[in-house]
C-alpha cells in the first residue's frame, strides 16, 4: 500500500552549485543549504514578523517580550531544570490532587541550555531562546529537505512556509521543545528517505530525549525497518537496518525508565508523574467531553481555535493517506495524532503537540504548488494575518497554559 521509506517518491534531481565537486560531503551539504535558502528566508521573515507584532503589542500593554517568549508556562520549568537540575515538586494551588513534578519534562532541551550557559555568559532565559531559535532554523531546513525529497523544491518551500504560519507557530520561537523535536524528527525522517538508517536511528534516539511524543519518530524508524525486512529477505543481513531500529527507541525509553526510578515509582513511575500532572492517555474521552462543553457552553478563543485546528488536522490526515506517503511518514503522523487527541487535559495545548506533525501540511503545499500565483499570495497573506494575530493573543491576552 505504501512506498518503501528508503526509496524516494517523485524525487527531483538536485542541481549542483557552481564550483561544487561531487562526492564530497561538505559540498553536498553546501548544495543542500543553497537550495533551501529561499525557503529558510521565507520562514525567517514569517517568524520575525510574528515576533515583532507580538513584541509591539506586549510593549504597548506593559509586558516584556523576552519574558513572554523565554519564561512563560513550560519555559519556566525548563529554565528551572537548566539552572538547578531536577527535583522540583509543587502541588497545584488551584487543582486538588494535581502535583507538578519537573520529571515530566525531558532532558535534552534544558541540557543544551545548561551547556550554553556554561560556555557563554548568558542567562538561562537567553540561552533557552537561542537554543529554540537555532532549533527552529534546523527544523525548517529539515522540513524542506523532506518536502524536496518527496515533491520538489517549490512544494518544499511552500511546506516550510505553511509550517511557519500555523496559528500556533509562535511556539516555534519560544523556549519550548517543539522546534528541537521537529528538527531531530525531520532529519531522522529524511535519513530514512535517503537510506541512512543508522543516522535515522541515532537522530530518533536524540529526539526521544526531547519530548514524550517523540516516540512517534522511533515508531517510524522501526516501521521502516519492518517494511524493508518484509519486502526483501536479503535485508535481514544488513546490520544498518537492525542498528537503526535498535537505536531509535533508546532515548525515549531510557529517560522514561530513569525518571520512573528517580521518582520512586519504579520503571513505569514516569506515567504516574504524568498522571499527577493531570495528563494521561484516555483514548480521547476527555477531549470528546471538552468538545461537548465547547458546543453547549462558552469559553475563550484559544479552546475554539484548538478545536478548529484538530478538525483541520483530521481532514489533512485523510488527504495525506490518499496521497500514499512513505509508510514511515504516515506512522509518524498517526502516532503524533493519537497522542495529541487521546491524551487527557490541556485541551488548548493539543495544536502545539501537533506542530512536529509537519507531513500533515503536504497536501496543502501540493495544492498551492498547482494553484495560481495570486491564489498563493492571498492564501499566504491570510494565514500570516491569522498566525500573527493569534500568536500575539496567546502570549499577551490568553490566560491558559499553552
């Protein structure tokens, strides 16, 4: 049903930059970056404009943009881990029975922030923003690389632009972990598409240390290995396939086991930590109940936007399946979707959990590739207006956890 993830689908033949010598890895990287520059420029322009709009409004109402981007909600926890390490446990002042434990947060992002503050005279907030912004750039490049491999340069550029103009795209430039996870997952998927299975596994291992839902890319790597082994018996003797599949889940599983033991709850204690945060997997029961609440009651804009984003994501998933993507991409998106929808509580955060699911934007990018230039310009302008307005609203007006 699906294309083998090690074989490119409609892969273009990239043009070499003038003067580049084939075969040298540094030249290949330079060529790839040269092709991606227009997309990265569009992405940078989109996110810088979004941050400027937010900053202008924040200054107008007496709030500090740096604090909003680098030390808000989860950003406070990451800064605390980077500064003091793990060990903070705080009962919720508003929700009886809910206990906030910093072991719920995976270690890669605060570890990078800690490393940066060790070698440079930076505060943890500034270092967190630098890590997030560098990760966002790497993620945009990775998204472009996957899109170019599958559908060519124009579609890849539009894919990056769409990813940077989502309603929740402001999160990509906050001291959050979505950009870091997306960067590692995108490049892991690209490694799969180009047959670099050990690289795919190693990047999936690192992604598994960034966020709980990064288990999706480990599932994708293992799925790709299973498809290869099923289709070709000779692949069973290829150590790279086995090594990539073995490496992929180690980061996620290793931290879950460590956090569980460290919390005193045994190997699976991490899931108890999450439960005490009010977060657990209930197959979407809580989400359906909250949707009913939105229909019969009234609530803030962020919840309705979250519902709209989930509906659009479901429609995009249908179109993606019809397009018959490589199996690894589909498994990756499905696992992210199941985790986002099936998890309880924090309904307004569900669109943020889907930010790494960039393959969902492929059908829209393909449609824009075939559309008239005027249609593309109008659509881009409308998405930009929504993204900039809603990002500003989330950080300066909304009073709900992101």
